[in-house]
């Protein structure tokens, strides 16, 4: 079974939209449309017709074009059942563990609250593709606007349990700043240092650093590594509960100035 076709569309300062197509049907989706025009232009260029919007969470930079795109294309809007009231134009409400049928493919819905309540991720297992909005970023994680550290840790733990080759299509290009922060938490991580070098090269050429993979994130992302001894040592939190270590890393990131 061939993989989904995925086009990354950069919009605003640092958002990524993902236009996806099932190669074996006419199903075409846009994940988290902040703006309509860039999506309509890309659809036009590819000769595709939009059938779905997949929203991860309610923030305007993920749902801002829902109503305009629905009006212009008649597409179906899919979002979280537990946050339906805040998803503009929602047609289909999906829940944790459900498999949403997208053409001939399916996306497993994973509830990943923490950044917002009712935030969800879409996992296309056969395509090794995860659309996770503002939950897991390359070398980072979303701010805890509505959830506790415990809730976000549970959410990130669900994502880090996915296969290592799973590609992480997150919604923002925050990677370079995240890497600078990550190096303050685990300066001795040689994979992280090598990754930072690579990220700097990509960004100097204005190239995306996304997608990443679960395997790479597990080896380098401090928010997935609160159980690592070096990190606990660096934070003076030897033997502490991983949720407390995670909370400390998140708190430090909130006040980190690049
Ligand atoms: Zn957000
Ligand atoms: Fe966002």
C-alpha cells in the first residue's frame, strides 16, 4: 500500500499546513488550515479537490480557514469530540482510539490534551505519518495553556510509544530555538549536538526541519527524556518522578530566552 501524498505548506511566521491525498481515492485533506489562500493555490496547482479538513485543536492558527474552505469546497470538517464547541464548522466528531476513514486509508485518533483540552493527533499507521499539531514539536513540545504537566506527559508518552520510523508532521517550525534550549538541558548528548549542526545548516538555507521521526525525537528531545540520568543530574533532580522532571523542563522553556 503506497503512502499518503503529503505537501507541506508554510504560512504565517512559522506555521506548517499539510495537504494530504490518499493515492487510491479522491480523498484530499488539509491539516490545520490557518489560512485559505495558500491552500486554494496549492489545490489549484495540483489539480486536487479538497474533501476534508482535519483539525488537531481549536487555536485560530489551526482553524482560521475552516469556514472559508468549507464554503468554497464543500469539504467535511473533522475534529475532536471533546472540543467540538470550539472547532468552527465541525461536521464529524472523533474520539480517542477511533479510526477515521479517509478514502481507502484510516487515521487513528489519539487524544493528546495538554496544550489545549481535547487536542488530538491523527496517526496514519500504514503511511508512518503522525499529524500532531502543537503537542510534540521537533525538539520541543507545546506550551501548557490548558493542561497540567501530568496530562501533557501522558500525551507525549502515547506519541513516543509509536514506531520509531513514524514521521512527525508538527504544526510549527520552532526547531532551531528548541535545539538551543535542548542543549541547555542535555549538553552532553552528542546526537543532539549533531542534530543542532544539521538544523542550523537547513535553516541557513531556509529549508524546513520538519518532519522529524519518533526515533530521532526519543534520542534528542528533552521533553521525551526526563527519565535520562544525565538530564536528571543536570537539573539536580536525581531519582525524581519523571513528571516532576518534565514539569521542570517545561517551566525552564517557558522562560528561556534565545
Ligand atoms: Zn496551538
Ligand atoms: Fe499553533
